[in-house]
């Protein structure tokens, strides 16, 4: 069931992109693996990739799916116009990035992960416990924190030897930087609103730090 859910999620996100990507969407069924780890497809081999490079593809794929999942949840649950606008940007931008990563993975003979690892599933389960303004704060805090991690991951990949992985990372970094800055601004505003309203008793603590 999880595999079907993630496959449906990826398709739903892609459908929000431009119509010119229709051909790409048809390729998705051959690039999702049955679990949360990378696998090879066909007769291709990933032996020419470094461990860090295959690790990057896996982590970037999971991260992209997380942005789609949480973004779609925010579109459904949030009543804050700015949060919903941010969530739509996540779905649109990460749908496009996921398609590009899919092509890189396919060219390397790799299948993208088809389920969330335990850590990410735990985060999603925790997010489900929130509603209304509490959801908005938790979601935006998650987005700020997650983009710090993703930026560190992609900046490292920008120095990899494989030209395709390197090019994908370099192209995506400015987009992630924009997401981070937007998330930080919204997160700060939401927490300031909570303090000003005198309801600063939430168990949500800001633990995000500025990326290096």
C-alpha cells in the first residue's frame, strides 16, 4: 500500500507541472523501487558511481517525495494563504526536480526508492497530529529544517565527479536556497504571531540553524 501511495503522490505532483512533461510522466512506473533503498534496473550497473553519489540519489529522491507529501498535506489542512502558497511552490518545484532526478537515476541504471524510510515516516506521522495554526507552525519549521539538510546534501553533490549528478545538484541549489529563505521568513512570522498572541506553550521548538 505504501508503494502505491508514493507512486500516486509522485503522479499527482507531476500533474501540476506543465503539459510538456506528459512524456516524462509515462516513465515513472519503471523508476520506482519496491522499498526505500536504491536498486538497479535492466542490465545497467551502478558500479561506476561512488558510494556518496548513489547515496545522494537515494537521499535526494526521498527528500523530494517528502516535499511533495508534506506540501500536499499543507494544501489540504492549512487555512493560511501564505502557507498554502508556499506548499504549492513545494509541490510544483519538487515535482520538476523529481522528474530530473528520475532521468539521472535511470541513466545510471538505478530505481528510485518507493517507500519512506522509518525516520521520514515518523516525521509524517508526527505532522498528522497537528491542525490549524499548530499545523502551520510545525510544517514551516519542518520546511526550514529540511531545507538546511537538503542544501548541505546538494552542495556536497555539486563537487562530485559524475557530471550528471553534479549538474543536477548545481542547477537545484538556487531553487533550494529560495525555498529555505521563504521557509525561514514564514517560520519566523508564525512563531512571532504565536508569541504575540500569548500562546507560546506549544511543544514545537525551533531547532533549525542557518545553513553553513
